C-alpha cells in the first residue's frame, strides 16, 4: 500500500502533532502553554535518500519581522498564499505504516537528482547545529559538576536564588520570542519542515532557550532537594565546622594517637625540602639531578655551604634551602628537648615501669606506712636487703620526701615510689603486680565504710590481672563486718587484718594483764622474736613433748597438721606424734637462726601446788565511744567473771546508747558476766571525771573517740588529756607516801593500784607515755603495721594471730612464778617448760622482778638459776 496519498481521493482529516512533544514546564503560564511550539528540525539523514534536481530548490523565503502580530492582517488574508514547491516526502522507518494527511498539495512525481547533489535533509546549518548541540550538552555537564562543587564549598541559599533569577530571565526571553512567531498547524507537522532561514533561526533560538531552561531547572530541583536535606541535618547540628578547624583536628588526632608521628612529620618535611631544593637547583644550574639533590642536602645540613653559590638563581635557591634547613633543625632540636623533658618528668612523677621480681608491693598511703616499711626492711635484712614498691595517688616527690623524714634505717632495702591508682589495671601493671611476692592494701584514713569499699574495689582490680598473681594479698580493713565480703571476692589469695578489731581485743587483754602490750610488741615486730613455720623431717615420729626441748634457739608452740589440710593447732597435746608433712610453729629471732638439736637431759619435777586461780568480779571503765564498742563488750563479757561491772563514760546521750548498741549488733540477752553502767559526760572536763569513783576501778580503757578518730593528733591529744586528769584525780584521792614527791611520782603511785590502757594512734605520743610510766599503752598504728608485715612475709601467721585474738582458744597470758616452782628452787628454762606442760601451757618467756621488759625466747635454756616469787612467766594457754 503506497504511503503517498491519492490526489483524487479526499484528504484525510488533519491530525494534531502536539502528542509528540512533552507538556510545558510548570513555570510557564497556562496561556503560553497552549501556544503551538516550533517543530524540532530534523538533521538526521533519511533511511533511503531520494535525489532531487537543483532546480527544484525552493526560493529564499521572505524575511519576516520579529515583531509581527500573531494574527494576519486583512491585507495579508486577501493575498494568495505563495506557491508551495514540491518537496520530496521522506519516509522515516519509525513511522512506517502510519498514514498522515495534510492540506498541502500532493507532491508531483519525484525526479532523480544528479549524483553530485546533496542528500535529502542535509542543510547548510547542520554543522552549526551539531556544534550547538555538543556545546549545550557540555554546558549542562559542566553546570551539573559546578552544582556539586558549589554544594560543598558555598551556601546553598545563594545558589538557589541565583538560579531562580536566571530561570526568570530565561522564561521572559522565551515568552517574548514565542509571542513574536505565529505558525500554522502545518508548521507543526513533524514530517514537513519549513526551510525558511527566519523560521530556522527562531526555532533554534527557542530550542536554545528551552534547553537552557531545562539545564537550569534540573540543578534547581537538585539544589532544592540538597537544601532541604541540609536544613534537616543542620537542625541537629549547631553550626557547620570550618574546614580549617577540621584539618587542625585531624592533625591533632594523628599526632596524639601515633607515638612516632612527630619524628615522621619531621622526616617527611626534611625529605620534601631536599627534593624541592634539588629540583630548584636542577632548574637553575647545569649539574645533574643527583648532584643537585646531594647539594640540596648539604644546604639543609649545613647552612654555611651556600656561600659558594654563583649567580642570582643559585644564590636565591641555596639561601631558601638553608633557611628551610635551619627551620628543620630547630624543629628537631625542639622535638629532642621535649622528649628528654617528658622522660625526666615521667621519672620525676613516677610514671615509669618497675622491672622487679619477688618484691613487696604496698598499695595506698596512711600513717602506718612508716612502721610497715621499717618492719619489712628488718625482715629482709637476713637476705641482704630487698625491694619495696609503694604506689599511691600522690606525687612521687612528696612520697619520697615524707619517707625521708621518717629517718628509718632500711638496712639495704630499696624503697621505690610510683604515682598511680590501684583501681587502674595499667597502673598495677606498671609496678609489676603479677611478679610481687606479697601485696599489702592499706586502709584509707576517714570513714570506715568508704575505706573498706575502696579496699574491696582494689581486690577486684587485682583479681582482674590477666597474668595472674604470684603472691598473696594482705588487706587492712576497718570494720569486721566487711571481712566476709572481701574474702568472698578475693578467694584464697586474700588475707585480712581488721585493724580496729585487733586493737580492741589487744586493749581488753592488756587491761586484764598489765605489761602484755610490750610483749605483743616484741612478738609482732621483727626486731626481736616472731613466729615462723617450717618443716623438719628429722622430727617425724617424735612426740610434741620432746619437740618442745629440741630447739635451743627457739620455742615450739604449735603444729601445722598436714593430714587436716594444713590446720594450725596451737598448744597441742604432749602425746601428739609428728607425721610426715607436718610443720612446726616456733618463736625465734629469725628464720635461719634455729635448728633442732639432740634432746638435752632435764628433770621434769612436779608442780608445787596444783590449783586454779579463781576469777573474781572486776570493775572496768570505758572512757569514750568507739566505733566497734559493741564487739569489745562481747569479748569482755567472755573474759570477766560473773558479777563484773562495765562503766561507760562518754558524751553520747544515755537514751541513744542502747539504740546504737543494738544497731551495732549487741544482744543484751547474751551478756552473762557483766552489767552495763552508763554515765554521761566529757572525758576532758575535770569536774565530769571527778563524779566517777576512779580509785575503785581495776582497769580503765581510754578509747580513741569516734568523733575525732579521723585525726590521729587530735585523738591522741584528747586521750593524753584524759589520762593526765584521771591520774591526777586518783593521786589526790589516795594517801600519798612521798609528801615531797613530784606530780609524776604521785601518778606513778596511783598507777600501782589500777591499770590504764590508752589507745594511741600517733607514734610520737609513745615516747611521752613511756618516759612518764603512768600508763600501760597500746600503740595502734605500730601494732597493726607489725601484724601486716608479719602476714605479708608469711600468710600462714595470720591463722596464728586470729586464734590468739579470738574469744575462744589459746591466748598469751602472764602468770606468777609460784605456779611452777617452789621458793629458792633452781631450774633451767627447759625444766620450767616441762613444769608448765603439766598445766597444758607453753612458757615462751619471763620477766624478772624489777625489770621493765620481758624476755621472750631465752638464749640460755640449760643454765640453772634461782627464781624469785615476784618473777612472772609469759605463757600460751587456753582461755579460762
């Protein structure tokens, strides 16, 4: 079926061609949207070109005015239309099979053009159109790239406003151009093109504006979207960070995270300077590149080498390189200086790592530290010295200055101080915690619960050391109620020493037996004799009675039974036979000063009289209110005879005392031997003390009051004032034997009738009381430090001390000599030991009549001597 219409047949109805074009953009008015647009001129070649004659070319069109009216004038309507030349119809394969009609005259029969004629559809302006198309596309790509760059470096609002102005201007131009052109529907026909140059010009202008509008419209939409997203993002951010701040932040992070960042930057800067200088010299001189690089390095290394440069260019380059070299070496010098300063500062502040093994580590700082260091140093003397590492949250220089003020002779032991927190694993690793043979955790001064809570956290930190712990942990606690929790956390590695409880029990024992405080000082400290546990295979199969006289330089007092899982048994039966694996507990001067010897020949003998000293009721006075006073009351009730009285004199209101005692755990129904008597008053006011029957008390205990317990100086001052007032009141009430005696003599006379035990916290107060001889004192901090040092050296000793301090079991007692020997009887020390075994006691020392101190572990045990009835023996015996 032919595509050309039949001339004889009626023409088909005209078809509207606007279906091919997209709808008008939304920014155009509705009136202009209905205006027919200029058809898009086809510049593509036909599928099968039809040649035509040069004579068939259309005449040049009449130029039209740009400002003509869109409607023709009456004169123009009367003029006949110009003849339409015959134009060969092109057959586009995209529209094959579609019949299209129009009002034009059917084309005559086509003529075959010469071979040299141009192909159909080829016009002189094709190349210019192509160039315009490529230019427009390139411009659109450039605009899109510029839009993405503008988004990163400039404000989005300025871009949107600028594009809106350009879009409005382009829209106005398009409307003015479109208003000046009035085309017939035939001009919109896609298959028939107007060859008029004016029509082509307007079409291309309109097309250019339309493409420009499209190019502007697309970035506008994109930027609008980016602007909305940026507004949402800025709603969560206060302001956009400038690029210079971000760059400075990146540099700071790089220099902070990488330890060798500064030397690396300096190296890169030096190499860059050498390279740039070498290239610059290569451009101004005739030397080779390698020679120029070497010359550049010489300028950097030595700024005086540029003096030999000849010519303006080489001189300028060499001077520049020399200046850069001076800056590089200045930075290098500053870097080296900073590194050396940081190293010395780290050493001065105690930040360096401790490389030690089998050392004693002390965590924390308190008033007990001086005595603890002294005791550990004495223990290490037999080993030729050792190492003690102290870590606390203090400055290293301050710790070293305070230790130097103590004026202790550490006997070859090195004391190393480090600043750090025991709660931080990195600080613990810094002091080689995993390689320490013992770790001592000191209690902080202040509130007891807070101190124990910190000790608990420290134990948790020590338990978290990945490398594990080689040694054991000794923890000083302030409250007995927290002991179970710390042992639960630390497990088998932890040994606890409750300082407050130990001092309270010692005060009660010393109140009942004057002189016992000095004995405990000798046993707990490493200066005299102390407890040791060691295995001796040669003693296997021997009875304990024979073991007692097997050590000429030590006194056996117990057995560590291997068959019972290492249980400590003090004062065992005489018939107990040592088994394989059993260890002997002795009191000796040092661990290498004793050894078993052949059994000596001794006479056993018999006791002069076999009787039990009856217990009589006592009257005891407590001056002050201690934090664990309810525990002391329970212990005292277990020691005293029925019918005893406990007077409590303090400034706590009587109506509040019972409530506080019950809150502390005291059960009044369990008190069997004592009766509580309450008196209210201030222990440092004389008239309040005079209201008490001070001369009638068997023992007076002056406690460190709870209100001033945190300050050792203030607590000791209060205790000392109370002691002097009580002794003076007692001396005034007793008949004076020396009318011309001093006030100290009167107080010493009063001390013969009653025992006063003062709880002293500061070691400097000890000298005052020892010189005046008016009190049998207890030095709290020093005794606790001794116990901590002993447990740190051997954790098994803690079980021995716990039994000696407990309410039941064995304890250290002082007995008169007439319990073991007759008057004017000569016995050596071994024979006295065997006499005491008949009472199931172990004699560990004695104190002669008139002597100030007791002798523990006599060095001469075989020499006979006559004992006085006023001599006393120190024994380990079961509690009565």
